C-alpha cells in the first residue's frame, strides 16, 4: 500500500515535466519560425519590399522599426575584408563604422509591395528571384542596372603622435672666468699754476696800484696749498714790441712780479715805470720734482696823462667872431687823479698858420690852461694883441706831468 502511495507523486512530477517540456519546444519552434521567416519570404518573392534612400545613411543597427531583410553575406565579407588586420583595434573599428555609414543607391520597392514605410531603415531592392538554395549557402542581393558603389575604405585617423622623448637638460657649463681688466695707474695730476693779477687777458691797468701782479702755484703730489712742492716762480715783463722790461724770481709764496713787502709790491715801488702801452706778463713755475709750467697774461696801460683841447671842440671848426678865440685845454695824470691839473706841471700852446709859421706860443702852469692866458676865464687873441686874418690854423698843446711824462695833441680851426 505504501509503495503505491509513493508512486503517485512521482507520476505527477513526471507529467508536469512533460508538459513544461512541450511548452518549451513550442516556444522554441515559434522563435525559430520567426527567425527564418525572412529567408522563407525571400524564396517566394522576387524582391525585398524595402528601399534604400541615397540621401540617407544605411542603418544596420538592431533597433530599426522593420526588418531589413536578408543582407548578402558577400557584403558582410566585404566590410570585414576592408579592414587592415595590421592596424590597431581602434582603427579597424573606425573603418567598419565608416563603411556602415556610407550612403548607397536608392531603389524603389516593386509595385504591389505591402511595405511602404519610407522611414524604415534603408535596404537594397532586389530585381530577381533568389533561389532557395542560395539562401542557405551565401545569399546574395542582386541590384539590376544600379550597381552598388563600392564603399570607400574610410581613411583611418592618423595615429596619435608619440609622446615627446624626455630631453636631458643641457649640461650647465661653468662660466668662463673673465680675467680682471688691469687698471692702469692713475696719471699724476699736473702742477697747478694760476695768474691772479692781472685777472684776464687784455685787462686795463688805470693806476699804479693795479700793478701788484701775482700768481699762485703748488704741486698736487705734495699738497694743494700755495707754495707746496714749488721751488720758484720766474716773472718776465715784455712791452708791445717784445723788449724785456722787467725780470724777477720769487722763491716763496706769495709769488709776486715786483717782490713783496707783506703784500705784493707795485711797479713804482720796484722802480719800474710803465708808460702807455700793451704788455705781456710771463710766469714760469719750477717744482721740487723738476716739472715746469708757463702761463702768460696781457694787459693794457692807457695814456696816463689825460689831455684834451676844449676850444675849439673839433677839427675844422669855423670861428667867425674874434671873441670865440678863447682857446683852452685840460689835462691830468691818471696815476694822481682825474681832476684838471692833477699831476700836471704845465701845458705849452703853439699856434701855426696854414703854411706852418708859428703865430703864437705860451706855457700855462695853472689851470685853467689857456692859449692866450687867463686865470678865471681864458682870454681871446685880441686881448693879447694878436690878430688872426682869414686862414686855417693849427693849435698844438703839449702837457708835462710831474712824473716827467709828456703828451701832445692838435686841433685845426678856420677864420673865414
């Protein structure tokens, strides 16, 4: 009894397994039928009710809206034969993608076809019946009169450039040592010599007090104070024609042309008489080291005696009235003063006619200096009994200074 009871559940399980197996076989059949249905339909129809639009890209993706139909195995083989086996997997994949996206020729579906969905993925229309045997071996889609252009092999993108090779940093060479430029020894500064008085070339000396001629001198190698390193300074004075007027050697500062008595002495104190002329003072320095240096300075002494004929005032003056013959002169020694009569001993007047005859002569020792005498005012010619007929006359005046200097001037006038 128990054995019978045990067999009943076992039979039930076997029955259930057979039922499930039958269902599985059915499902497998349905799936297989749907899978080979396109091949079956292709064996009965003369063409595939699909078309390829040349303006679109062929779509081989698995998620299209309707089946593409059978694609010739040779097309698939061509796609894979275009791949370069020596290229990298990335380049082979790029080539395959380029081939799949290449547009193909457009063929309109045959009349009577029930498939008119223009949005369906592009396929190739077939113009001839494909034998059933061909479907099992190597199904080929034949396009009459419209050859499918060969898909161009996509140009693989160039391989990425190799990474730059690391370069070794340049070897730093130690800088070439630059030898120091030898510094030449400093040139010794020349000895110093400067003429202090006269202060500049062409200076005008208007009095004896201005003749205290002096220079300063020193050797910088010894010091910069006057007289440092100096042996002597030699002075030489020349007149305008080069004659030597005076020479003096001074061996101690201050260095003076006419010696010194506390300060530099003037020309008169040295017994040197300087008349009106242009002079050149030369100073030559001698250092203790034997170096010499010479400077020169020119100066002018104008006429020391100032002499002017006042009446008549200019040459060629015409005198029509005898009262206007109060002929007069003025004079002074500039070394004494600038007032009429300063340093003057006398003025001698001489009057000549047109042929050089002496008409009158007179020496006046007191200013006013008058041709025809006079103390307060000058006399005219008539007051001293001198008549001046019509003629051209020349008045000559010669001054004598207290220092013994002389100077002469002349003036012409006409009695019409």
